[in-house]
């Protein structure tokens, strides 16, 4: 009786821990394969707002974006 409950609790905890690490690994892999924003996206965004971006401005925005990731 007590053994069954113990096995159940250990199984649930083990499953939660394994699921957490698997999900974390998959999320990091997706971010590496599909970065959230690129230099071209920033340039397109700024052009859409009516500004002609310089490379210095693009680099500054990229640094800010990487700092918050």
C-alpha cells in the first residue's frame, strides 16, 4: 500500500523534472534556429516608420535586444 503511493509520488516528481528539462532544451533550440529579430527586420521596421536607419543605429538596437534575451 505505502510502496504503491511512494512509487506514484516518485514517478510524478520524476516526470515533472524530466519534462521541465526537455521543454527547456527544446525552447533554447528553437531560439537558436529562429532568432526573434534580425538586422533586416530592424531595418524594415525603421523604414516602415519613415526613417532611414544607419548601421550604427541598427547595431545599437541589436545590442539592446541581445541584452534582454
